[in-house]
């Protein structure tokens, strides 16, 4: 997929979902979509992979809202992917 390297199938599925979404998604939305592609992915592993992809610069993420709040995730399409 575009010559990008991923940690596992879950990370690859997350990236593909983010590309296809075309808009920011909340963690729970990403989780629901990943579950349709990759079976038996725990919420902890999925969040870990989201954070890895963010640290690698492949996706963006931001914590929003007061208190517990939520994370939103997106891809900057104008940027060169790492």
C-alpha cells in the first residue's frame, strides 16, 4: 500500500480506513470500522496502533473536549506521507 510499512494488519486497516474516510473520525468510529476488517483486535491494541501511526507521522490525532474527552484522528492529504 503506497510502499508504507505497518506494524501489523490492524495498523494497515486503520490507515486504510483513515484514507477512505476523508474526514476526522473519533476513536470509537475507527474501532467499529477496524472490527469489520480485522477480527480479534482489542481496544487497547487498536489505540496503541493509532498512537504508533501518529508518532510515525502517518496520521494526525488530537484530544478534544473537557474531562475525559475524546481523540479524533485524520490524515492530512496535502502532506507527503512518511
